[in-house]
């Protein structure tokens, strides 16, 4: 049987729109819980009057625990990814994850109206965060494998959707705060939004197999041996090497897309069994790591620095101008500015790629980002017990946040795009899988460090 030469068209860019929606859906859980930190702190950190002074009864450190319990599932399911790919069908992983994410968001919305003591609410919320991010990790890894079978531009569209998930959550919070309703109704409306988003994401995925253009690329193993197989393999390798070239994949997840479809599936889709057997053997994980260890260190260090203070420290900064602006300060100056600036930093890599991957300056600049940790800790973080406030003005905090987030997005995307270029094309997927693991490791280390850094303030 001969392979078809003509490809159907993506009419109305419908497949592209669907993958944009799917991209947003993968990072909605993390972003909606993170952006709602003020709501959760308001329900947990209740106060009582002691000698005429309002005193917090119990400090739950919500931002720290939320960050840690969001990132640990990513690290865990990165390690379990190959196991799940082999034993659980794609439809079950994607549709099942979306259903559970939807149910957990519905539970979170319902809890807005359910009165309960702080300890029980904290326990239920932490369990929800753990499970919703576990399903989100499965969803993200599965969709990256799926979009990897399409032309490269769809990976860029998918990552653009992820990039805007954080901005979408921040805008949703701003609209909830700006409404004239009471705080409880505003929180309910805020958490209903991701319920609708998860439902739209599920319907979009179910529609995908019905589209001719998607069918053409997503049906595995339909290509037989032919003269164009080597060219398809070259194009696939170029896609793997360039997939991260300057496009964002969400607030903090740039690069997870390198954990693309397993190698066996790629070969099945693009090569006949006979030709696949002639392919040179892949290098071992250790050999690949020796070539990319600098980039692995860089992506780990970038996310360690970022997650150590965002949002655990930055979300507790208070404005120097109390009043109506106080309601919007954190949503705008912390979450919205971070997401927009992070996206900008990732996008800049499409036109500027400096320093080069061989330069010793690259890891030095990455390490220099550690300066943002004390800078942000010396902003007007409240409450505080140890450090002085050196940057009390809102403009100072905003400027630091812009530089902090732009540099985070820029160096993450450079690290993730450089790594596959440092190995042979046949080892690009191994390099991508390793980088994804170190990305998750950096997120988890940063989340763990946030407890100590917040206590130092």
C-alpha cells in the first residue's frame, strides 16, 4: 500500500483552535488555585481580638503548601509517564483526566458556599490541589504526545494556549474582584469559570477525532514504507529540536512538551518496521546527560529560584496605597504581570537567542537570577518578623517582578530549546525527557525552599 501524498486542509483553523483550547486546559488548575490565594487565605487565616489587636489564630502557609502540592505530582508523573503511556489508552488518559479535573473544580466551587472549620477546609483544599494537579500532569504529558504527531506549528499553537492560561486566570480574578457582588458570590463565579473551561476543553478533545485533518495525522502506523520516509523522519527531528524555539507553554511549564510521543509510537507513525530496524541505536541516558548537563542544571536552577519566592513570598506583598487599589494590587502586580512578562520573555527567544548554548556566560546569567530572591524578600511583604523593608513602593515591586518573570521565561525556553540541539537527532527525545524531569525537579525544589524563605522574612 502506498502512502497518501496529499494532506487535507485544516478548514477554518479548527484543529489549531482546538489545540489552543487544549493548551489552556492543561494549566488552568495550577493557575486558578494560585491566583485565588487571597480567597483561600481569607478563609483560613481568621483573626481574633487579643488586647484590642487583631491576631491571626493559626498560620496555614497556604501559598507554600499549594505550590509544593502542585509541583510534586508533576515530578511524580514525569517519572511514571512511560509506564502510563504503555498501559493506559490515550483517550482514557486525556478524557478521564479532564472529567476528574472538572469534578474537582465543581467541588471547589461548591465549597465556597459550605461553611466549615479552617482545619477541615485546609485538608480538603490540599487534597483537591494534589489530585487536580496529578490529573493535570497526566493530561499535559498526554497532549504533548498527541500534538507532537502534527506539524510543528500546532505545537506552537498548543504552547501559546498554555502561555495564556495564567493570564486568563488573572483576568478572571480581576473581574471577580471588580464585580459589585459580595466576596462569597465573587469567589463562586471565579471557580465556576474553570468548570466551564474544563467542559469546553473536554468537548474540544472529543471533537478532534472527527476532523479529517486531525485524522490524517493522529492515526498511528498508517504510513507504509516509501521513498519519502527519510524526509519525514528529518522533518520530525527538526520538529523535536525546534519545538520550544521561543514559544511559551504556560506560567511555569515551558518545556514539558519535549516529553513527546514515545519513540516507539513515532517510529510506527513515520517508518516501516523494516526501515526502523536499520536506524542507529540510541545513546544511553547517561551519555545523553553528559552532553546536556549544563542545560539540565540551568532549567533546574531557573525554576528553583522562581518557585522559591513566587507565589509564596510575592503574593504577600502589600501595596503602599491602601484603599480601592488594595483589592486589585496582588492580582495585577503579582499574578497578571508575572504571566504577561513570563510570556514576553519566552516570546523574545524567537528573535534573540543570546548567549549561545556553548557560552560559559549562559549558566552564569542563570545563576545571577538568585539576586531576585533577596530583592523580592525586601519588598513590602506582610507580615514580617526579621528583614527590613527596602522597597516599599509599588513601582519598585512591579519593576522587580517584570525583570524576574521576563528572565525566567527567557532562560527556561533557551535551556529547553538548546538541549536537544546538543545531541544527535536520534537522541533528541531522550534529551527532552531528561530536561522535562529536571524542569519538574526545579519546580519541586523551589516549592520546598519557599517555606524557609517565607519564614526568613
